C-alpha cells in the first residue's frame, strides 16, 4: 500500500516529509454549518487511520511522527499536508494527510485536487471521490493516497520534493466582489466606491449557488419618494439576469410601507459578484407619509403556492 515504506530502515532522512502543505478555510468546502467560534488558539491534529487500512505498528509510528511535524492549524481550517510520492508504471502515488481543525467529524465529497510544484505552478489535476476517505474525526489528520495517471498531469517532470496537493475551490466559493453598472461608476465618488467594496468584503459569505438581496440604505428624497438601495448578491458560478423583481418594504414598526413590481430589463449580475441597485417607490405608493426608517427591511415578495 505504501511504496515508500519498503525502505529497510526509517532513518531521520526517510522520516522527512517530501511534500508541502496547502490550507483553506473549512467553510469553502463545508459551508458555514458546524464551524467553531473564531479564536486565536492553534490546533494540533491527532492521527486518524481509516478503519479499513491495515497498518503495521512501525508504519503507524511513521505516520504519527510525520503528523507531529505538521504545523498547527488555525480554527476552521482544512489542509492537505504532503508526505511522499512514488511512481508505479504510469501512475504517480501521492500520500498526504487530510487535516482539519474543526470540533466535529467531517466527511468530504467529490472534489478536484491540484498538484502544484515548488514554484506554485500547476503540474496536474484530478477529481477524487473523497467520500472514500470516510468520516474524519474532530481535529485529526488522516493519511490518504491520491493516484494520478500520466494523463492527469501537465508535465512529465514531477519533483520528488517541494510539491503539494491543494483543493480546487469551486467558482461559487470564490471571493465575492463588487460589480458596478456603468451609470454607477460615473456617478459615484472614489470614497463611495470604497465604502461599497468594504460592505461586500465584510458581508456574510454566500452559500454555493445562493442569491440574495442585502439592505444598504433607505431614505425619502426631496419629492417624498422612497429610495431603497439594495445589494444584489450572486453566489453562483454563472451570471444571472433579473427581469421582474417584486419588492416589499417594512419600517421600524414592522408594517408594510411600500410594495411594487420593478422591471429591470434583464439586469445582469455577474458570477460571484454583488451589484448595488436603487429602487424608487413614488410617494403616492407609500402607505405612510412619514415612515420610521430608523430600522427597515426590504425583500423580494415570493408568490404563495396552493
């Protein structure tokens, strides 16, 4: 099972890990459910072998030693720590620890794994079904083998040391960024753009494929119309196009103060971006002359099904 363990003697040199580490936020793979509260305490992982792996005591010792040599993880991190690489016919067998710092058992899904070289160049890519790695206990490190065929590699020159394996994050898990319509770019000052960028940066991350509306500002203009600015957030890997958007607004009392259907003419919100948009409710449509906007919320109206 482990070609590199065929050495007769586990010298200090043989116990050296040949691969490097890659680390991501656990939420990028697992979502927000079950994440630990943020703190500064680092986590040392404990060795966890798959129950189906029959590992002799001396090999278990080597795994335990190499796990202790791995750097501690921050809370809510997921890591791949390279151990060793071996070539067998037209296959390259990479052994690495799947490590995490969560206080719960996790189970991974099918995901693409990148093989990265010492200079951060991509050397290969392959999709693995990591459900086969089983349930990985809280704050543990599970050794696992990743077998790449030559057809999965972008080069024939694979270094014996300095390589690393990394989770390829789906587009929907990439950082959400601000996307301004041309009219907004021309009318906003630089400091206003920076404020919007900060709002997008600090907003709660979207779940994969999630689309929502975030409240930004509501005020009455000089005509008495209600101007409501929302951030349309797209967490999907594709652009969305909004045509008809029915909105409802409630003030601090919780009463509905405005309701209208807006025609946006297929407004585009690009993949993994947030686009601000202002919706104007004419004064004659308001249920109150002087709504209390010290606290408010606006949201799309969903049709009730029978």
